[in-house]
C-alpha cells in the first residue's frame, strides 16, 4: 500500500486528509482560507441531522467536549477555542481528567465566548443547548481504586 507523501512545509489540504490511512488520526486547524478545517473532538453533539454525512459533520456541532492531555493542551486552549468560537459552536467544554475540573465556554449574544465557567467533580453542569440535560461530574470523574490481591 502506498501512502501519500507528507509535504515538507507541513501545510495540508482537505484532499490530503481524505487520502491518509484511516488508522491515522490527524486534525487540520485552519491556517488560511484555502485549507478546510478538520477536527476530531473527543465528544460532539450535533442536533441538526442534515449536517451529517458518511465523512462526519459538515458545519459546526452544537457542543464539543475535549478531554485534555499534556500533548494537546495548547491546541485545545488556544487554537480550538478560537476556531470553535469563530465557527459559532454553542458550547465548548474542556475536561481536565487529572485535576477533575471542567471549563465550559458558552457563546454570548454577540457571537463570542464568555468567560469560562469552571466546575469541579462535586458539581452538576447543565448543558445549555438542552432545557433539561444535567451532567453529574462525580459520575464522570469516577475514582479508580486499585485492587490489591
């Protein structure tokens, strides 16, 4: 099997993305108007089924949750936050599994994210895109107790 040649300047297009092997996971974060943006969030909620096709979601999801890892923290905090705000994702949640906190960014009337609301594992968080959906964070941050033989 031949794989596409990676460009030396590290600028790729959506066409490049579609040719990469399925077992590879890559994201294209918008660099200029010629590049299509492709992200692979950890959790997405898409309320409009017409946005879905066999390749995923075309357009912005209603809610995106990213689970923070040291290797992607700056991308999640900076690049994706700006990208999701620009594309009017209603809610963007950054989940810190080690610190057991969740930062929730919600779009304000002017189209920008407000200041992050920060929740701990003791809190219950209402998803703003639904009238009656509440997540109990203690159910998310379950303590794993080692089993000693």
